C-alpha cells in the first residue's frame, strides 16, 4: 500500500478521519504508477508474498479475502493458488487502484477474482465466516485502528481460517525507505509522528505484531522475518520508484518550493547511493515480517 505518513501542518492530535481521507487521495493519485511498477513489486516482495500465502493456508478451492489489495499483484498469486474452484475478494479504500487489480485479473484470465471498494477497518460489513483465508500485504500498518481492522477480518474468517499479513520490520532494517523519510522530515521541518499514528514501522518492533494479532483473538500466532532487499539498477532508479509510487513522500514535501523539493530528492539519491555497487547495482536493505494467526 502507499506509504502514508504525517502530512505538513498536522493537528496537535491525530485525526483518523483526516488520515483515512488522505490515504484514499494518495492511493487514487498513485494508482497508475503502482500498477506500472507491479513487476518490481513481484520481484521485491515475492518471497514475503509466498510466505504470507503459506502462512494463511491459501490453496486449491480456498475462499480468500485480500485486504488493502492495491493493484492486485498478490491478488493474482492468491487466485492462481486457489484455482478455478476457489475465489478471491480484493478490497481497498481506493476505487482507482481496484480498477487496475480487476483489469490485471481479466488480462490473466482469472475469473475467480472480484473487487470491492471497502475501508480496511470495515470488513465487519462482509458476511460472517465467509472466507477460509485472509491476507494483507503492507496494508495493516496503515489502518488508524488496527484492532478494529483485525476484528473485521476475524469476523469474515470461518472458524479455523487463517489470517496472514506482511509488514515492515524496524527503520534500522529498512534504510531504503527510512532514510528518505528522515531527510524529508528534516528538510521540511516536520514534527515527529503523532502518538497513536499508524505508519510503515508501526508493527515492526520486537513482539509488536504478535501482540496485536493475539489481542485480536487469533490463535497459533506466528511471526517470521523475510529478507527482502530492493534490487534496482541504480540508486536513481530507486528514487524514481519512490517518487512515483510512494505518494506520502510527496505529501510530506507539499509545503516545499520546487527548488527545495529538487534539492531534497538530490540528497535522497546521494544518500541511497551507498547501497549501489558496480557489480550488483542498487540493493536496498529491507526486512519484512510475516505474521499469522488462526480464527
């Protein structure tokens, strides 16, 4: 999902409704780019995605709920695993991004995929116990009320069904993203994130993801680390990916002038160049967590 962070001139307290509206706007704006970068997402997050599918028990005939599905790259993985006898419902807060997910399924000849615009915290609106498995790739971390989201997911799962989510671990293990965030925050003179605010690393601390799943009433909770380096030809290519697809970075820079924005991107590229070598190109360190539990 789009990396949603604190915007300039934020209120003194966290406003979840404003946050949701901003998230939806960012998704709408980034939909085309996120779809265009789908091949990179498949390579970068492929191992974590497969681990998520395994942890959720996605297999032939499964009914799968894909939460915060985005452009649907992982939706197609689930649909292929579920096969013709299975079914995948892809939900997202943005109708624009879901149009790309639906088109990708049609192009792939996957008739077992359906899309539905739905806030990630409102899966309580779905039929109870209708799904064998639920998945969410880089989505749960951005929900303002993660426990409400998990309660809705639990509602939609049948007894014995499994939920699995991919989230970032800590900033220290994900400098390809954490360093640009820090640079923008400093140059734009933004305050620290507000208490209780969701964000890319909100579930990455030791034991945090497991406690969140257990608090939601899930059993047999497991968390595994997946090394997920972001590989691109150059640091400049990584900056292009982030500029086009990480809408919140642009949101953080919205109060800056053109020259300041250009200088900020230059500093980001220079900083990320430490991860570039002539032999391997750009390899941005990244660690994902795959957390899962049983309804």
